[in-house]
């Protein structure tokens, strides 16, 4: 049979035509097949180009695609509108804030309760030779020791808590920035010298008491050396941490927060080092407010005399300015420590190395 097909001239001619013909779709056959299908079984009953199909003939919902394009059935499919994704702006977290400052003050209060309780137990059981509360007040080492214990207890609770709450090291959260203080060390020391000159002028012009309560703590040379060591190495660090580390940023942030809520303005973004950027009004308000409790904290030492308190208020304003301008808590601590050192150095010279305390 195959031999017959291969030898038949007619069959061979038909095969040659099929092979030589181009491969094109059989449009007539497809048209015929579509005409044989009813309209209910096949939706496109009218033949025509695909471009004639309108959006109404395609049941597509208006939705967003994963490619960022919005399709709308009421518009031609060829007109695609770009879809803009709006990313919500992250809130500006400014720390330390008022809540942080309140928590640290609570830790200080707990430390005060503990140290007061320990002193009470010492008086009750006559530990360390204590017989009365007046004896405890006149002992320089006990007063400094209880104050150091109060600060240490508050710091021991604050460091792990705020490290976890802020998600950064404790001193970093307080904007310590030791490198700034090192870079500006000569200017900071010069400013401390200016503060010392201001103190001398204030001592001449303002009414100072002849015998302040703090003078009783300079009973001996050892007491004076302990006071000098504490006033230069310990007190500046903790006082700056309380007033310029927590309270000043908290008050300034609170001022800006209230202003933003009243005016509807957006909060300022943090700087490149994560420091809050406060308005001028917030800085001035914060310095004025924080300097008041700083001066009042020393009122018992100076007998509540308004002359020394006014001087301490002015010194606090300078320390606040250093903290705000340099954005470094270490910088204000250096000025504070150097200022105290210069005060004690003058006393050291006046008393011949604390050997003649009557000349102070």
C-alpha cells in the first residue's frame, strides 16, 4: 500500500504541495468552528479583533495589584494609573522625657528612704558610736557616705532599667558624649575659671553668711580633704546626671511637646547622633526651671541665704548652657567638677593645706 502511494503520480503531487505550503493558521476553519458554537456556550459570539473588547465586557474588580498598579473596571484596561504607597512617618522618640525623669527621682526617693532607715538603725543600736541625730549630722564621713550610698542605689536601679527601655547604653541615652568634652577641654576649663571669678565677685557683692552650716563639716583637715574629694569627683557627676541629664531634657521636651500639640506642628527630628533638637524657647525655659531646684538643693548648706542661692542659680544657668550648646553631659560635668576644684583650691591655699581652718 505504501509502495502504491509512493508511485502514484497524483498522490506524490499532493504531498509536494503540502510540504511546500507555509505554516499559517487555518483562519477559515477556526471561523467555521466558532460559528458552529452557540452564544450560550461561548461568550464571544461576534468575531472581531481583541482590541475591540471594552472594559465592560471583562468582569474585573477594582483592586490593587502587587506591582503597584490600580485597575479600574470603569476605565479602559490600557490606561493604567500609578499607585503611590504612603509610608507612615515613624514617631520621634525623645529621651529622657518627663516619665524617665520621674522614674529616676523615684529611685532617688527609694534610696533616701533606705539610707535614712539605715541611719535610724545605727542610732537605735548605737552602731559606729552614734548616740544622737546631732552626732550623725556633725560627722562628715557619715553625711558623705549616706549621700554616696543614696546616689549609688539610684544608679544601680537606673542603669539596667533605662538600658532596656532605651535600647542603648545608659550614658549614651543621657547624651554623655565624652569625646566632645575631650575635644573642648581647654574651653571648658576656661569657662570653669570664669565661673570661679563670678563666685568671688558674688561673694564680695552679695550678702553671704559669716558662718554657714557647711562650715561645720570642715572641722578637721581630713574632713576638708573628704569634702574636696567628694565635691570634685562624686558630686558633679551625680548632680549633672540628675539636673542636666534627666530634668533639663525632660523639661525642654515637655515644652516642645505642648507647643506641638497646641500649634499642630510636627516634632523636630533627632540629629545625626540621636540627640533631641529643641526649640530656643524650650532651652531657655528648661534652664530657668531646672536651675531653681539645683540652687535649692544646696540651701541647707548655706543657711538659706539668698546671696549664695542666687550665685548657685547663675552657675546652674551656665552649666545648662554648656549642656545645651555642646549636646554633651560630660562637658557640663567637666565644668562643674573644675569649678568645685578651683573653689577648694582657693580654700586650700587660704588655710595652708587645710591646717589652719580658722582662716577660711
